[in-house]
C-alpha cells in the first residue's frame, strides 16, 4: 500500500466515479482503475461496489476511508517538515567544541547564525577531550566541530580561522616588567593554574612554556575550566588563555600580559566530506563570509 494508491482510493470515494476521479488526479481512467484493483488484491477485499457508471464504498472501503485520510495528512506533514528544514525554516545543528573555542570564536558565529536563522536550534557539545572533536564529527555525532591544530583531522574538511594570541593572566595588582610582557622563564617561575594533562588548555600552557626548558609546575589543577579566571582573580596563580578570554578577565580586574616570543593558537572549523544538512552548509557559508578566515575551505590532513 502506497501514497498513490490511497490518493486514488480517496478520489474515487469522493467523486463516486472512476472517470471523474481519474480526471481530478490527472491520470487516465484505465490507469486509475488498475491501481485500485492492485490495492484491492493487496488487501484481499473489494473496496467499491461497481454500479454501472458509478461506485459506492463497500464495508471494507468505509473502514479504509479515515485511515487513508490520516496517512495522507501525515505524508503532507512530513513533506512540509522536510521542506521547512531545507528552507531553514526549521531544523537543528549540532556542534562540538572545547570550552575555550566555544567562547571564541564559536559564540560570536552562533550569535550571527541565530540572528539569520532563528528557527534553527543549535546544540554545542563539550567533548571529553580535545581529540574527540574530530572523532565526533567523523562519526556523525555532530555535524560541525571546532578545534585547534593539536587535533589530528585526517579525512575531514576544514576552514582555518585567524590565529589567536595567548596571553598571561595574572591576579589583580600584579606588577609587570617595564616592557609589559613576560617570557617563558618568567612565567614558569610563577604558580600556574591549568586543566589536567591532555586537555587543550593544558596543551596550550605546555606549548607556550616549552621553550624555557624548565619543568612546568602546576600549582592548581582543575577540570573546571570556568573556574580558571575566578582562581586567578582570587590570587591562586597565573593562567595562560586566548586573548578574548584574557581580555574578559582583565575587565574583571586581572592583569594581562603578552608573551615573548608571541604564542599563537591556530583554530579551524571541521566537517565531514559529503552531503551536509542545509543548516550546516549555511553555518559554513556564514563562517566563511563573516570571519576573516586565513585559510580556504579544503580537506585537512595531518595534525597541524
């Protein structure tokens, strides 16, 4: 039993005639009659009493009438829903990103996207660890992902964003050197606040201080990324954060300083090769046009 059979059945029931029903649905009368006969054979019963030029419903036909109408209503609803998704009048978009990248640049991009497509619901997922971003995109758990270049992304497509500068964030009242910046040796000598090994924030710290050749001492280790800035503000130690987060901490009273030499973080938006939802395609287009991206959309290979 398919939609066309039910549509023809309802047309015959409404018009009381195979000829009139065929005209109403735009097919020939023999074609419509053949379809109704196929439906009756499939159901194992007669749906219409043939009365000369007219027809009336049998008891079985009357039993099918309302279910057939309901099925066609559901077909119409499904069609409308799919069309709405395609027209971005409905739908959802799942994005995975580590916390620091969810703050910037993802928050700004999602804001722009939602203003353009308010009917699209967006879910931002925090991965268990940084490398999970690529895997969640690769397996389809999320359509889009945002990661830095420490995450291997073989086989995925990527859009590279401008590099993020990493700054030192110090407790209120901290005194900086005369040049206003800190080198790796100076930062290593301070009490550091960082997330556990394997996290992107910890990797960021280790990368920034690697040149010092001195073992890094983490005075406060926390898996709660949201607690890093409050810990700095309360004097627990020093953190290394991307510029947007560092500047937000500065507005709350922290002291910030650039690193010498500068430490830059490379960021990219990831997605699978092949068809994407209309919402994902729209987000990629928006990211390409609204962000001063430094790299073209292309396949991503290697770990960067």
